[in-house]
C-alpha cells in the first residue's frame, strides 16, 4: 500500500487520529516477524513472557487440554472475558446487538465463557443506561441469550457438555451512570478520583445499611442466574467498581472498612448467602489483582492535535497511599500483591471455585487494565510499550497460580499479543502459569480465533485486534460498542460514519 493510502487508512481506523501522534511510539506487533524477534523485543524491554516457536493444534497444544472445573471436564483452555456492548434497552433487556455478541462468544469455541458481560443487580448500580440488568423482568431476555450462546456453540463444536457459562454480577459504584450522567456511589473519599471526576466536598460514602441490602441483591441475582441455567456467577471485584473499591476502603469506618477482614466482608456475606440459598451454584470472582495510582495525559506532551503520554497523577501529598487495593502505600505507581494474595487465600477458604485475574481500571489507568497501542478518547498515549503491561498481568497471575495450583484461574490482557497470542498462551499454560487464556477485545474482532488455532493451527491476521480502542471510544461518545474497524457488521453501521466525522472534526 502506498504511504499516503496507509496514512488515510490509519486515520479511518483511529477516529481520534487528530489527537494521536502520526506514528505510535512503540513498534507495532505486526512488524515483528518471528518468535525469535519477539523474544528479542521482550528481552530489550525487560518483559518476561514465555513464547513458543510454532502454533500447536489440539490435542497436542496445551491450549487444547481439557481441565476439570466445577465438576465438568472443560474441553480447552480458552476463556471469553466479559465484554459489554452498551447496547441493552433502557429496561436492561438485550437487543439484537447483544444477541449477536453472545452468539459470537458461543461460536468462538472457547470452553469457558466468563460472565458474558457485566449485568447490574440494582438499577442505580448500572454503568450506563444500556447496561443489562438481572431481574425477574429481564429473565426471559437473559435466558434467550444463554440459549443462543449454547446453540451456537453446539453448532460450531458439536457439544456443550464441556462448556461452562457464568453470569457476571456487578454494581458500578463510583462509575454509576444509570441515566447517562455520572451518579457515583462511593465506598470512601478518594483524594485523586474525587477531584478527577468532580465529586462535591460533601458527597457521602455509601452507608453500611445500603451494603447490607446490596448483599441480598447479589444473592437474589445469583438465585435467578441459577434458575435461568447459568453454571456459575461472578461476584465482580475489579476495574474500580464498587466491590473492588471496597477492598481498598482502609479509611472507611464501620463494618465494611478498615481492616482487610472488614473490607472482605461483602464477599464473605455474599458467598454465605449463596451457599445458604442457592446450594450447588458455583461462585467465581473477577479480581483486579493489583492497581496503580490514576494516570492522565502529560500536559507537557499534549498539543492542539496531540494527546499526551500518560503520567501518574501527583501522589506525593497522599502518602501513605491508602486509596487502592494491591498498590504500594509508599510508592503508588507500583503494584503490591501482599493484600491481594491474602484476599485470594480467603477466597480459597470460602470455597470460591473460579478466579479471573485482571488489573487496574479502564477509567483511571487503562494502560494497566487493557494494554493498547492506541488510546481511547478519554485516555492517554501509552506510557510504556504495551507488551510490558501484558507481561505485568501474566506474571502477577502466575504468582497467584503458584500459590494455589488447584484453583482454576483465568488470565487477562492477552489481546495485545496479536500474532503471538497463541504462542505465548500455549507456553504460559504449559508452564502452569495460568489455566485459561482469557480473550477480551480479540473476541470482538475475531471470535473464531480459538477454533482456528486449535483446529487448524493458524490465524487470520486480517482479523486480529490491533488495539485501536474504538470499542471503548464508541461508548465514551454515546454509541454502542463493537469492533468498528474490523467487524463488517459494525463497519456498516451509521455509528461508524459518526466516528469518521469525529475524526474530521477533531481539533
Ligand atoms: C468494550 C469492552 C467491554 C468490556 N466489558 C467488560 C465487562 O462487562 N466486564 C468486565 O469484567 N470487563 C469488561 N471489559 C474488560 C475485558 O474483559 C478485558 O479485561 C480487557 O479488555 C483486557 O483483555 P484483552 O486484552 O483480552 O482485551 C471490557 C473491555 C472492553 C474493551
Ligand atoms: S476490538 Fe476492534 S475496536 Fe476494539 S480495540 Fe480491537 S481492533 Fe479496536
């Protein structure tokens, strides 16, 4: 392709291209030609990731090995991460967009479908007015989604006997937008996030009574999930949402704050409630295993047509930093796994059956949570080669796996590996560093990746997610989420044209 055409194409793929430097500051994965070159790049970055030389097919691939989970022998080691689409009805019911996404999850061939997408247990806990809800009113819609997912899987793979499907239960806490406007429900006052998101000085933390009632709503949602036929529920503790924020509520008084024992009370009570009222339902937890101080674009690096590189918010006046979970108190731009490991020990004691490890938050440090070369419209240029972010997540998850070898554990952050995803994934699983390779954005652009890898030992490079972040920018601009650059279905929507217009109108 001639350089001018390549530039035009790049602009179309990046609606905020006017805010993005002409060329990314780190080598694109697609320019790394071999596994040997990839290992050389990792070594230069000091990023430690195992990487095989050849993609293996099932049954010889470690990714094709079955694993016994929750009494079922799951057929492979791919998991689909929860991916919401901001595309439900205002009543919390699915639409055709939602149905298509869940069908794609089923068609992927992954044998563990983690939660499908965040579903709010109370109306005020929705992250946006189009988030799905779990309630008697939405039950028929959820059943339809689950049935369609299983039907697609059966058609693609021949059986659903080796498939496990959960439902992710959530309350969005600080990031609630039930009517579109930010309506934060916070666990504690946060000196940086309160300022960043414009909370007034008298905005109160949520009461203990509210949390007590919320425990019952999670248990009720779990009961419903079981009746609808889901195999497990995820009591979501990640990405800055309410239950994750509670884990860091050291400065909160009362029964849900202060000691780690108190901060973990919510999970203990939900687990006890589910065991008492929904015996036999498996429980999973998606956890942000570590965190960091919020980041923002460096003003010194930001120009009229140029989004700056991410730098940490000033934290020196917030020490000791008691405002996060899994973040170093004396240097909060670094993770600290000591409390998260104790929390995982507690989960094991409680009999939590599945653990899905993520990190950080898409709202205040997206490069930690979903390593990408191109930032979403409310982000910043990556402050590190995104490969460093992938290695950070993979290595942290391996620490948990080494401590609890028999707890089925799912890893996150693999999409940025692109061509090298199967090579790293199979090496990581073989080394026992994780049980399941979780796929997030990759399932939006290329749902059939697990089947292509395991059945044919190949990848369709044209469909690999290149982390352009449109699936995040779209919703930030009030649109449904989807892979606008690579999925022909979304490319044909009017929203794709609107994203293009935004590109033209950016300063
Ligand atoms: C569009 C979009 C929607 C997401 N929805 C959810 C969600 O509903 N629940 C959740 O726990 N994580 C959600 N995530 C985070 C992903 O599950 C995953 O952790 C993240 O994309 C990193 O994985 P990846 O590198 O494979 O994409 C979402 C991410 C994106 C980009
Ligand atoms: S899934 Fe598509 S829109 Fe989302 S980051 Fe990947 S390429 Fe971009």
